[in-house]
């Protein structure tokens, strides 16, 4: 399973595709030069229960670390994952 990433000047997304269909995605908005705001995480019925949502959040945290960014998790799912995992909280 590969997590893909796309971004524009103001937004970005991490997503997982299977058999040509998107089965999970997490979107974010860029807030200046130092912060991203995770605003949405969704996993399709076909992908539920496989940990895809958490993997997307983990990938977002890794992206933030690599790019010296902070994360504001407005998405309730992403916020819960980050707060439940102390190893992710350095990016808050």
C-alpha cells in the first residue's frame, strides 16, 4: 500500500488508491510558511478497519517534520490520533 501526496500553493492531500479507486484521503490547507491545517480525513467503506486513517495522519506528521512545519489538526479524527500518540505531538 502506497500513500501518495499532492500539493498546490495553498492545499495538499495524502491519499491511498486501490484498483484505481481512492479508498482513503486526508486533506490539509497551508497556513503561511510554517503550518498546515489538517481539515479532513476520510476512509471509504472498502478501507475501513485497516488502519489507513492512522497511516495517513502518520504520513502527515512525517511530512511536517521533514519540512519543519507545525500541524493544526481541525479534523476530529486527526486530532484524536495525534493526541493519543505522544510520538506525534512534537508537530503541534
